[in-house]
C-alpha cells in the first residue's frame, strides 16, 4: 500500500509538469518526457508506474504522429519511431525501451507573428492553393507565410503527359520547376518528403476555436515545420501490387518519370524491332480515360508497325464517359486497329522463360518462342471460361491507385486522422478534415461526396476547383469569416486521341462533342489557360504557336512534295545508283584479293519510291531518261549482290546536321552520337 501511494503521488506530480511543458514547448517536451520516464522506470521502487507512463503520450496535444509510407519520397535514413516504443510488464521490475531519435532541426519562419501555412504536396491541389492564397487580399498583419513541400522539384501537368510520347510538347512546358513558378511570389518551396505528422488541433481537447500552433510536420531530412494551418495534397501513386508480376514487368503512366520511361522503352523497341522486322506488341491494362488515351497515342506512334491490345474488365470502354467521347474514342481505336479485350482481367504477368508447365511451354512456342517476351494470363469474367495468354513487349498499367495519405499508428482518439478504406482523409463540405479544424485536404487526399452522396472523382478538374475553395477557406479561417461549402461544377470532359485528334464534351452544351483537329485545338487552349502562372502561359503559348507555324510550313512543303514527288524520287534513285556503283567497285576489289563477300550489300534509302524502282520490272513512263540507272541497279539486285531497303526518317541520324527536327528526335540522335548534355542547364532546359 505504501508503494502504491508513493506511485500515485509521483504520477500526480510529474503529469501536470510534463503537460505544461508539452503545450508550451512542443518539440522540446518530448525530450523531457524521455528523461523523466526513463528515470522513473529505472527505479525498482516504482514498478507499477510502467502501465501509466506508456500512455502518457496520449495526454499531449503534439505527441501523436503518423508515419507516411516510404513510397512518398526517398528512403528513410532511420525512421523516427514512437517516443516510447514498447513496455513490458512482468513479475520482475518493469522496463521501458526508449527509441533513439535522429537529430532534428526546426524550420525558422521569417515572421513569428504572421500565420504559418504548410502545404504538403505540389500537385494541382497544393500548388494552385498556394497561388490562390498569394492572389487574395490580406490585412498587413494577417498575410500568411506559405511553405510548399514536395518530393520533386517539378510540377507536372498530368493531363498532357501523353503528348510527350508524340513529341508534341517538351518536358519544360508541362513540367516546370516550382522555383520558376514561385519566383515572383512569397511562397517558399522545399524539396523534401514527409516523414511524421503531429497534429495538435483535436476537437474535443482544445475546442474548435483553438489558438497557437496547429501541429508540426517532420521531413525526411530532419527538418521540423511548425504550422498554424495545414493542407494535405499528397496525391496518389499507381497500385500494381495486387497482381503478381505487375510491379516487376508493368510500367505505370502517372508521373513525368513514368512518361519518360515509357518513351525510352518505345524508342528501344522501335530500334530493335526495325532490325528484326517484328511487330512491337504493346498491351494497355485498363480502358478508362488514361487507358484509352494511352492506347490511342501509342497506336498512332507505332504507325502500323506494332500491335496494340487493351484489356478491361468492363463490357465497354470509358464506362463513366459521355456518349460523345465514347463514340469518338471507339472510332479512333478502330481506325488504328487497336484490339479490345473486354470483360477480361489480368491474373498474372510473367516472362516467357518463367513458364514451367508443358502446356504453357507449348503455347509460348506456338506464339514465337521469345523467352524475353512478357506473357499475360487473362481470365474472362464469365465463369468456366478458359484463361488466355497474351504476348507483350511492353505492358502499360492504368488501373487503380492508392492515396499517399499517412497510415496512422493506433494511438486512440482524438489523435487519429479519420481515414477511409481507400486511404483518403474524411473531410466535411468545407474541405476540413473531420475533427481537425486546422487541417484541410484536397485532391486524392480528400474523400468528399456531392450533395447526392456520390463520391467525387479524383480528376484534375476536381482538384482545380477544390484548390480555389481551400485557398478561400484558409483566408476565411484566418480572418474569422464563415467558410464556404465546396460545390463541384462539372464543366465537361476532355481526352486526347493522338497528335491532332481529341474529343471534348462540354456539360453546358447538351449533345455536342468536338472531335478531330477542332477538339484538339480546343483542348490545348483550355489547358493553356489552366497553366499555373501568367509567365508560364506566355512562354508555353509562344512555344506552341511556333510549333504550329512549323507544322503548317511542313504541311505546305508536303503538298508541294506530292506535286514534284516523281522528280524527287528520281533524284533519290540516282543517289542509290551512285552508292551501288561504289559498292560494286569495292566488291570487285575484294574479289581480286581473293576475299569475296558472301552476302549481299545492304543499301538503305528513306524514299519509298526509290526502293520500289530498284525492284520493279515495269518501267515508269516518267523515268525513261534514267533508264540506264534502273537497269544497272536492277541487275545487281537480281543477282543478289545488292539489296535496297527502306529506312524511316526517324533513323536517319545524319538529319541532325541538315534538318530541323522535333526535340524528342533531336535528343535521340544526339544520344546515338554519344554527345552528352552540357553540365550547366540553360533556361527552359530539362
């Protein structure tokens, strides 16, 4: 009884002291708690204090935190675990294991009196909220200090990633640096990733109208940011781990790095399959907007030299899209011979070499026996149907995503953030996280329903509108004004279907769908208006205008070329004849040296008409004045000494010295010549 009384007295003495320290010195208090709890539990006189002290962390407004998954940012260098990681109670003396914290340093705000706003994530929701806060009118003493944290140094305009595959846009146009976008604002950018979140605005502990700090955010670098208002806009990442082999063999298409990887893979396949003369097989998993846009873009790029297949578990493409967009997409996919596998789902992705059963080996052998090729096992949704095998050189994954919201440790109410089954924060109509009036969530981080109870889609259009409301509501909260409820207004849906093809269905004009070049121009104009800053809009607009002028000139030149194509073909053919003449002299020289060439000499030409003339036995009426050249080349072709083959212009590396090329082709040729980029970046360069 005496020991129990001493224990109660000691607990009542330490608890108010530590509570006072935690409220006034939120970061330093945790170190005090470490020392106090270690000292108390090290004594054998107070064995029963174990159980009470383990739960002291729940009594502090800033002691609970959540860890972000390692996928949102770089690998942790030694994670900050719980302050009191474990406690064991036995028959003997109790003990508490205290984790070792890595060194942390506080972020120093320029002004200690003005409100502090921390924005986590620089996507549409995060960046546009920061710009919205910057554009509002503030009282001099209440204009907030804003810091934007993102793991990448570039903002990515994701709806236009598909244009990177066709070379229609450059990387700097749709992925500008945050430092460039925020150069004329008061917003500070910090490239880092989030590690620990410690909110201090729990309703029920301090009430809804709290004062002082709203919480702290610890970054992977060890920097600790104390905030008054927090915005969660962490986005989402592709979810591939629920299908065996998808993580290892499938490529997502969600970020700038993903788009560049897909483009590099397609370029390599185009080179390899040009030599082997085999079609490139691309499989797109998913036929939502992303899957359809990707299938249409890739099929246009391959230009009939590949096979594109698209797999979907639904009975039709774009199940939630307007009828006009769906019909336009079907027409384009059919014209480009994209094979649709509807009512199928992927069970597994493996390499051909990984098939072990005799049945599988026979199926793979029948399909080409390429052990490096990928094999997808697809199962029909109908019960009892047989699994099919689909070959692929490249698998593009567009199905499913998972939000990058923190996975909270079980610390009990009120320290938890309310999270849905999909990993999104539950928010009310003002975009505030339920139970946390100082935390807002937008985009993929927010789970919000419309007045009809339907969950809002995770689209760029929703994030655009939420950013405006979030910025206004933060302004209203700081100035003690009423907050506005968010109401989503569907303005329509847009999709790209190729270099000069798109479909737009505006919601305010019923039954109207803009297709083809008109829809493509309208879509680019709409996205140009939605770019983050006026300076960037001007630069991108001028770049697109210059590219359009070049395309118009190229179209005029193409039309003129059609008129003089015969003369151009004859000129190209004379060049072929000169090359064949030189190669024949070399072959004769090798023959005299008793080293005859056993194989035919390959002559490549990028003019299809010249290639046809070399093997066409019927003379064209307009080529009678080069008749001798035709007979000379045909004779060598017929004897098997020469083969004249066609090479696409995109493989003519010498064009880098003589022609103006698209940036993607220019970079490819430059890399082929082993020319490195300069160590110093230039303005607008990537």
